[in-house]
């Protein structure tokens, strides 16, 4: 993996300790000085409810995804566009649960998260694969774990500590009964510590990945643990989510899980391949919600306490933590519940509940909910309100390109063709050459002919058929918005001839 953001890039800042509750009696009575040096809030953000915290990029507040599953720290396209940071192509790719993503490089003047600071340096930029991320950057293990770090999703915080003379001290200050297991780091390019767990009594290497929503094991690990993929303890589920923001089918195994002296019977753990993060078992946010965890890198030890709840994801219902987040006003959680009802993830789909939660999320300020409702309003010919919601979404998701095309269509429909063109031109001027859907944007702006658009969409790609149909649908929307019925009809004929399978069917916008 290309890594333009080595560990040396970030410097640990050991400032004065802040006011903090007394540490445990055992620590207080020893020579150990375990000083808290920074406390950061955590929240669930974006359509996938990833774990984020607050930092600073170039002197401006930044939302950062907390991802111990990756080593490097990377900017997102959202982060660069909010700050006008220029991108440079590298020809390299980052690989994770989202697949292979092209990596660009940029230059930042300052990057701060908690006790860690970087001056003017190069940083990689990963483009989004599906959803445009709402966060500005992904902060990886090489930055997070320079100091000892506690993560508590129950209390929604990260705590960083500076230890002194603590080599043999029990550092889980919140409980003398907290468990601990040894952990090790592989090398500077793979900073996420590994530790041992047991599944069905078989010893396996595990890692904690705060960027993963669910806990999983590799197919090889499942087989070594005596789990038959077609056996009675394995079922097929619907989703697995990672930093790449994608969803696919996976198998769920019921197994006996052990970490240290803690045992979970009938733990529901996903099965996936390959071992993309180098571990047999990946413990995700579902595990963290049921545990308080301290990465004591100074001791090469992982401390943890079970704090209640289901240690692994509850797959049969909308989870209580998600409902609590939604009812507390988290607009992104409201959107997640809407999508769960729409897909029928936990039973029969309920379109009415899905619609109610989606509207609530949009009103509460979810950028993605405003994007979704904006498209619906556009399809229903409510162009003025569609434009308002799409503009709101784009102000918060400046890297969202499809939304920019939809906003253009809404603007044209309400007689704002000049504004539509200037907005679209400004957005696609920031889009790299060859990046999809830039050819569609250039067609809308009159910079690319229909023939060249279709040639670029279908040429030399495995997904050429899908992109060709997407381009045809966009062309139909354009001609419809500009009231060009003959050209629209010609496009409809091409769509009927080439895009009739279900996965290649596109609805008309503003039909």
C-alpha cells in the first residue's frame, strides 16, 4: 500500500494534563504516573454511522474517522475540497473492505488530532468508492497509537495517556477487574496491534478495527475453527460495512468466542475473505460498544472490560444504540433507520416508516438525507424544493458529483439555467481528468459531445455497460429538462435497446 503519511510525519505533543477523575488506587499508590494528555469526543457520523472525532486541518475544524484498521492517515475528497487543497495523482491504490481506491497526494500545512500534530507535509487522499464521505480524513493506527489510547463508545470519548514508570502497573484505571492480553505490532507499515483470541477453542490472531461496523473472521480461520460454511451454525446475512462504504453478502457463524478470560457463547461473527488487514479475526464497533478498551502500547498490552449489551452485532432487529442515537437527534442515525426499514433488513420492508424517518433525518440536517429527498422531489417534479435540499447537501458534501448533476437539472427546471451552469462548472473544474462522472458533467456544460460521452462511458472497462446506461439516462434527463423531446425520444430508444435488465434500469428525473 502506498503510504505518503509515515509515522514520523506526526509528532506526539505532551502538553499539560487536563482535569481528570482520580485514577485507580493501585496506580495512585505506585510510582507510575499515568497522565491523561488529551480527551476527544466521539460520534457516529455519515450514512454508515462510522466512528468520528474532532481535529484540525490547516487551522480549520475537521471531522476525522477513527480507523485503527488502517495504518496510514489519509484525507478524503470532502476534506480537500472544503479547503481548496490541490490533488496530485500517484498511480497507487489503497485496499480495504471497500476494494481498491485510487490514491492521490496533497500537501497540508497543519494536521492536529488530540495530542498529535503534523506540520507541512504530504498526505495521501483516497477517493470514495460509493457514498461521498462526510468526514474530512481517516486517522489511522500509526497516529492514534503513538500514545496509550482508551476508547469508550459508551462514554463517547477517546483518551490519550502519557505513562511514566508504569511498566508493571495495571493501567485499566476504571476497574481492578479489567482483563488484559498481550499485543504486538508487526512493523511500521502495519501499526494496528494484534493479539490472540480463541474461536471454538482454536487460537487465532485478532485485531480491533474501529472502522468496521461488524466483527468478522476469515474463511481460513473459520475452517480452522471447525466451522463448516454450509453447516447448521452458518447463515447468510445481508451486509458488511467498512471504510470503503460498501455492502455485500456475508456468512454469519455462531461460535464460542474467547478473549483472555472472557467467553461469549454463540457469538455471531461474520465470515469474509481475504485477510485484508492481516488478522484472522477483526473485532469491530459491535465489540467496542460492549467493552471499554485501552490500547496500552507502552506495555504492549490490551486492557478491556465488558460493560453490558450484545458483544457482537444484533442482526435480527434495529439495534438499541442506533435507536438511542436517532431519538437523541443524530440525523445520520435517523437516516440509517430509514434505510433499514426501506430494505427490510429486520423483517418486512416498511415504506411508510422509511419515508417518515428519512424526512426526519433531512429536517435534522443529514446531508445524505437531503440528497436522497432532493432526488425524490426532482423525480416528483417538485423542482424548487429539490434545488434547496440538493444545494444544502452539496454545501456539506462538496465532493458529491452525482448530486451536482441533479442540482443542475432542478435549477434548469425552475428557470435558473445560468446559475445551474456556473455551479456545475465550478464543481467539475475540481474533478480530475478521467474521473467519473466528469464526462457527464462536461456534456451538460456543452464541453463534450454526445458521441464522445458514450465512447468514454463504454470504452475499455469491466463496468462499461453500466456506465453506458448511466450516461444514457443522464442524457435523457438533460434533454427532458431542456424540453428537447426529439433528442429525449432518441435516447429513450437507445435505453430500451441496451438497458432493459433490472440492474441497468434508471428512473427518469423530473419525468
